[in-house]
C-alpha cells in the first residue's frame, strides 16, 4: 500500500501542479492528504520537488523524507533522491530525459519516455502528467478517475482545452504500463 | 558676592552647574535674601533642579521649573514665570542653565532683558572633566558658550571635583588651572566651591583671599536615597563613588 | 461541509475573513507572500480593504490606526519584517488595541534564507519590542488548525485588547492539506467604546502610549501585567499525543511537532514508550501540561525538538522546574529534523540515560 | 450692551499650552481648531499627533485623537481613513517627524492620494530633543549637532518638502505659509481650511507647510525669532501654493 510519493524534476515541468493534482484526488477520495513543496533557491530554475502523502490514517509528519514512490522527471532529481526511496519502493523514471540505468537492486524501477509520448499528444508540457498517470496506475494510490476529476480543480474552467489534453496525458501514462503488462501476459 | 540681582551659571556638561546654582541660591536664602531658582536646563534629562524641588521649597527657596507631567518630559517647555524673575526688582534670581554651548543657547532668547539688568554670568569649571583639562581648552569652551548665549562671561567658578573621590589635592590642582584662565581672560574667580566635609582642610591650606562656597550635594543617584538623610547629608561610606 | 485543499498561507487569509477581519495591511516577503496574494483577491469580494504598504513600519502603523479607529485589522510578514514592526507592536500593546499579526518564520539571523525555521520563538514570546509587554502567541501545526485558530486569535485579541501573534514557519505556510471551512457568518465584533472614531456627539477618546509621569506609567504597566497574569491563568492551550505511559516525552510545536508525531507513531509501533506535548499557545506557555503529566510519575525525560538552536527549551525547563532532566534536539538555519534522526536520539536517551 | 467679538474655539480644550513663550505652535493649534469649528466638522474629525514638541497635542485638540510613533503619523492616518472613510483625518507633524524619520510614510501617503490633511510645522530645528539639526535646517545654521553651522559637504542639503511633494501625482493641494505676522496668519488659516475642504471634497492628499519659530533653541527672543523667520526661513522656503486642485487650476 503506497502512501508517500515524491515528485521531482526541474522548475517549469509542472511538478508542483502534478503533486497538487494528486493531492486533490486524495481529498476527493476522502483520505487524509498533505502536500509539501520544496522551495528556496530551487524554486526558480533548479530542481523542483514536492511530497504528497495520502493515507486513510491521520498523517503525523507531512514531510516526505523517505518516499515509498519516487517520480523522477530528469537526471539531477533522480540522482538527488534515488537513495532516499525505501527498500522495495518504486521509482518511475522519465527515460526521455534520463539516459542512465539505476544501480539499486532493492527497488522496482519503471522507465517511460514521457516527452516522446507528450509530443505524440501534441504538447511537450504534459509529460509530467503522463508520468503521473503511470505512477497512479502502478501504485494505485488513488484511482485514475479521481485524478481526472481533479483536473477541474487545478485548471480554471476557462481552460477546457488544457483539461482535455491533460486527461489524455494521464490516460496515456496509465495505459503505457497497462499495455506493457498485457503484452507480457499475452 | 551678591551685588548682582541675577546670577546665571553656565558651564560644560558635568561641570557641576546645578549643584553650584542650588547651593548658591540656598546661600542667598540663608543670608536673608528672597531668592528664586530657575531651572533652565533643557539638555539634561536627569539630575535637574526639578528633581529636588520639594526639598528646596522646604528650605525656603522659590523654584521655577516645568510643573506636573512636563517635569518629566524631554521637551523644552519654558514656563512663562521665568520672565517674571527677570523683571522682578526685589527678589534675587539664580539661573541653572543646561550644559555646554547647546544648553547656553537658551539664554539668547532672554538677551534683551539681561542687558537692561545687572547680572552675573558665571562659568563653572571642573578641571577633572575631559573637555576642560587645561587652560587652552577651557578658554575655547568659554568662547563657544559666549557665542551661543550671545552674552559675555563675567566671572569663573572654581569647582574641580571627582565626586565622592575628591581630595584636597584635586581641588588645589584644579584651582591653579582656573586661576591661569582668569588671568588670561582678565576675569575674576567669583568663588571656590568645596564639599562641606572638606572645607576645614581647604581653609587651612588656602593662602589667598577668595570666597569659599560650602557644598551640600543634592543630585544623588537613587541608590543613595536609602543611606542618606532626606536633607542630603554626606553619606556614611563617602569613599564609594557614585557613577 | 465538503473539504477543500488549501495552502497554509491561504488558510490564514480565508480564516481571517471568516473571523470578520476586513482590513489587511502588509508588505511582501517570502515565504508568506501567498497570504497577501490571497487577500488581495479575496478582500474586495467581501467589501474589505487590502492595502500594500510601503514598508513593514507603515503596515503595522496602518493596523494601529485602523484598530484604534475600531476596525478588525491584521498584518503578516516573516522574521525580518516582523523585526521592523516591533516598534508599532509595542505601541499597539501599550494602547491596548486588538489585532492579529502573522509571522511565517524564515531562516535567520540577518537576511538568512527562506527555508522554514522556528528561531523567532524568543522574539515572539518575550514581547519582541521595547517595554514590558506580551503578545498572545498561537502556533498551529496543520492547515486545519490555522483556520480554526485564527478566528480564536481575533476573539482573544478582542477579549483581552491585546495583539495576538500567530507563529508559523515557511513549511506550514507553503504546504497544502484538505480542511473544513468553518461557518462564515457567526463572528461577533463587540462594541468598541474606546475607539477613537470621531466623537459623533460622544466623549473624547485618545489613543495614546505616552505616560510621561513614572507613577502613571507604573500604574499602566501594572494594569497590563494583571491582564497578562489573567491570560496566563486562563488561556494555556496544548495537545497531548500518546503521553499515556510515556517514559520519554517530546516537546515540539508547529512543523517540528508534526515531525515528532511521526516519531511517536514510529516509536510506539516498535514498543517504545514515547509521547508528545504540543504547545498550541507559546505564550502563555502551557505550564499546566507539564504539571499534569509529571503527576503521572511515568515520565523520565523530556526532549525539546526545535527548528532552532534551542529557544523553547528555556520555557520547557522553567515548566519542568528541575523535576526531570530536559534534553534538546534541533536543526537550524532552515534544515528540518528528519524522522529517523529524532528516533535515533530517542533511542539513545531511552537506552543510555539513567532515569 | 456688550457684543461678544471673540471666543475660544470649542475644538481646543480649555487647558494651558506647555509650549515655550513665543513659540508659534500655539497659534497653529488654534488656526487648525478654528478651521475645524468653522467647517462644522468637529464631531467627525480624528487627529494624529507626532513625536516632537507637539507630542501633547492630544491634550489640546478636543476631537478624538491618536498619538503616533515618531514619523508614522501618515501610516496611522491611512489606517484610520481606510477604516472610516467618512471621517476627517489630519496629522500634525514637525520637520523631524515628517521630513526625516517619516519621509517614507509621507511620500507614500501622498503618492496613494490618501484623503488626509497634513499640517507640517517647519521651524528648521529639533525642538524637543534640544535643538539638533533638522532636515530643514538652513545651510550655515548653527544647531546642537552642527556647532560650526550646517555644512552641505558634511550634512547635505535642506529638504524642500512642498516642492518635492507637489510633483507627486496623488497630491491635490500643497501650500507653504507662515505665521510671523498677522497678515501671514490670515493666509495660513485660509490654507489650513482649504486643506480640510480638499479632503471633504475627496480630491486627494493635502499638505500645508507652516514656517514656525523656536525662540528657545534658536536662542532668540520671540520678537527676534519672528524676524529671523521672515528674513531667513522665507528666503529659503518661499511661501505660496505649490499645487491647487485641478478644477481650480482650470479656472485660474
């Protein structure tokens, strides 16, 4: 059962918003939720990260110092947080921007070329939600339906187009590993 | 000593003007002259005549200073009654002016009146204070004060002391410097002031004809209130120097 | 009521509006600027005033003016700005006007950084500015508690005619949690006969802090002090977390308390007898919490966990008053205590220290 | 039968001023109080007094009144006016309060076009603390902290508040007056009244700078001080309107 997730990448990738989306989905599920951003000099241009905890119990510490799942959107953030992931945890790697393999053997690592998939959808900016869709599928931390519903909270209603695009991104990410699993099974 | 009806004391910060003014005024009272003391100190927030007003009034002196809550304020707020002292032809007036040329500036506004009356403007010297150690610096300070007061000094007061640590040697050493200043500026030394308990020793050693003003010390720091008489006798442990 | 997901800084703003505050004066500083952004949007919606001042000096004095004229007013800032406000806060405390001040602490001293710390504890709980005065200091540790406490902050300010300081840190201001909004309409602003709001046929009112006669100033100080004694007696607030049977009791507020709750959970899972006292009022410090817990006799040690080099520990020691040893663990300059490090410290104490 | 031709204004309390004899603060207090009474705004007026010789102004004005921290009167007045827009709010500030420590507050209150009336008393010296240099001390003027005269090289230049504030867009009315003789007092009264009228009409920020004397710290008799003001202060700080409300400007 996954409860704590760390989303990491560089500023401008939409990391903080993706974390908020996840937090909203947790709220809609009636769970206890916290969302904690990194900030500081990192806030502008450097690595950006945020921790989200979703739990059926009250959350004592909101700080995600040892995540159960890590979503690494670029190489520096993977290098920074790889060691913090708990044993038997999960790391989802955006292989479009990370050209190395992970050495750790005690964690599950999944690679997804999110920027390539995003370009196929017509907008490079939705890469983050492709990875988030994958993460949601792999962890089942919330249901994909609630994440899709939460898009309406993160984007104002006037951005109907963006909502639709991000909906496709979340689904694409989820389906990527779904297909992979089915291929393996088939 | 008291041929002038108005006596004004000026001097540098810490020269002892307030003590001198109070003791001089009380001296006049004891001689039977009706006397008013005017607190013109707009510089010093503590140790002003107004602090001991009740004691002084008890001793027969009239006191003019800001009343009520203004006595504690760091505002000039000059009482209009000052004008009355200047114009009075019967009472004697003693003025305690604030320190340095800054405190003396206030005299400028009364200049017109002072010229019409006979007055003494005494510059108080404590040779132990940093800006008045030698003849040259004392003369320089006298000029500063004369300029801002727009009045001429008419006499010097020799008041060298180290507070409770004063001894006879200190007094004589300072007095010698004051005499050289007097000679240079051609001014009289109006009097030599000596703490009452040192009077006898000074009188024995002194071989010149000068008026000695015995001093009671009024401006006590509050921690002395407990060990001295309310009418301000010398403390028992006179060796301790109040800072 | 449905839950909403809110940032701590936003919760301060929404909470203030729901507490009937209609006047905000402030100056931007990280990490509390979202509070200003939020109120800039929200105040006009409720017919209130949001004004960006030219400095923290001006913003606190605008609060002084508005509060003295009878309005429910607030300001917010972070450490460096709160330092600039101290003169005005001292005036407001002396004039006995109600208002709320929010300090979202950032790393210091000096310009420091914008990371979360708790190093303004001394400044907050000792008055902060010149003169003998106290602020009521409330330290929420969750977004829900922010919105619940800020209403109480306004009520306490009103009840005691005293400024109330809400002390949070950058992390609390920046983090998001779902929370329930309290009812908007039932705030009550009592009449203010003391307000200098124009005579309008009534008696003259003076808002003044000048007591030039020491006898009167002493009287006023005594009056203030009696008020503070009353606050100390009546307004201590805290939360006990798993303190039953605890041999080691952690003491922490705000963000540090959240981390310590995690520590307590972890330790209890491992069978270690650890609990937590979480002060909610930092002034008055909840001395009663310590008296009642020490009467249980199970407690061997206290460990004050702070995001500073040790400020609250002085109050903990005063409250414990030599009855038990008090230890300290802290991170400084914007570094956060990590759960596993605190657990290590706890284990060390429980296993190595003689009770 | 006697006809009453002069009466105390009810906007002032019946208590003696603490000001030194010959100080013009008393005259200015009276002019402001008379303006308040004549405009019939006494009941809705709220004053803000400064730190300086006028620190006790709350004892003299009979309206509701605040005592502000040094220099902060415009910020306090802003808070009051924003909370109670239908009241009349004025500040009474000296040259140290307004032009030194409170320069930030006054410029920004002016720039915001805060609808308050500011009365700025300029006597070129710090009266309260013992005659030190003010931002408005003239070049060459001797004060406690410029014993050799104000030297531009060391102490910089005096600040001309009216000239400076008149170029700020938020100001509606900026004028400099004096109180050194009966004719100038009549003009000062008119300007003070106008500063209130500008506020009442919601036109914006109004400031009247009033040149004033300090016989005590200048070291001059009251009569000499009035002459010194006329000869020296007015020469450096010219009297007149620096800005009048736009609608009036059109008519001129």
